[in-house]
C-alpha cells in the first residue's frame, strides 16, 4: 500500500538505456509503446545512461532510429556529468582513459598525460592494457584526482556478461590508496540532477533499470523510487541483494504503464 501511494505521487520517470530500453539486438519489445504511453499521460521523462562508449549525440540518434522520440536534453549521460564535475572543481588538465567517440564530451579540457589534475576513467573494453593501467596508476599516484565516469561491475554484451569499468577503477584505488569520485550512477547527485532537469522533487521521480546497484541503490539514496526490470543484466540473485531492495520489480519496461496505473 505504501508503495502504491508513492507511485501515485510519481510525476517523472528516469529510464536506463542499455538492458532496459534496448540491447545490442535492438529495441526491447514494447519499449517504444510504453515510453509513448508514459509521455502521453503527462509524465516527465529522461533517459539516463552510464555508458562511456558513445557521446550523447550518438545515443539520441540511436533512440530515434529505434522509433523513440528523443532530444539532446532528454538524455543524461555519465560522461557529461563527469565533464560538469571537472568544470565545477576548476580542473582543466586531464588524462582521458575513455573510448575515442567519447573524447568529444571533454573538448573543453586540455589533455595532459604527464601532469594531469584529474584522470578520467571510462569503459575501454579490450583496449585496457597493462601499459594503460600503469599509466593511470602513475597519474593518480602523482596527484591526479581519480574520476570514474561510472563504476559498474559488469554489463551484458553479445549475450555474455563482461567486466565493466568498475573493476579497473577498483584496482587503481587499491594500488594507490585513492578513492574515486563517481560521476554517473549510482551517485545520488546524478539522480538529483535528473530530477532537477524535470523540475521535480526526487520523491516524485521513478528510476527504472536493470542494475540493482546503479539504478535502484542510486535512486533510493537520492530519495527517488527504484524499479528493477527483469531484462538486460538482471539476475534473480539481484532480488536477494543484502543491502538494496527495489521498490518494485517488473518483467520489462513494456509493463511500466500498467505499474503506473495507466
């Protein structure tokens, strides 16, 4: 009953992308229709992603190709949150450990591999090498702030789970004794920014995703509701997480309108 009352107070929805709205095979069944129904009912909507593989412009284009209306301001990304944090901290010299397409999000900063003020870490996939890890290690040991675009443990690609950026960030933290600043999910600040972009209080926002930590834990820490979908990298043991419990679980984003009482 308490959850139903809180759902009745929801006026905005923040949707994860990969594993929730689409996967590497295409759009999730019923996702486009569900998103259209939520918008038609007057709910504010944002897409929020931790991916550091693509800039926002490419994500907007992908959504449009999949039949989902999207404008740049509708898409909140962890790389842009990282760039905003650097600007707010007054840091201008950065070492960038991010995929090539994402470099455009940091065009306002000076790239400095030798004496950076911050080392920015994204998901490099197969481009992680021992040499790069050692360069990152030395940069942080030399005083660079360690800024993780995100700290996800793993993601689903090609039908198989793969390590994400989090394990590599954790390795550098262990080796240097530094603690990373996390720009994206599950940072509560990321979700507070999403609520602010909708001009809503956090309690009126529902976050929907396939990662019990990135979406549910982050949402609840920010004061929003967290809904888990049984798609993407969801696994049944996620429901028994010792510290995080979703407010609601649905089979897929196609069930979102019904969950909202539409």
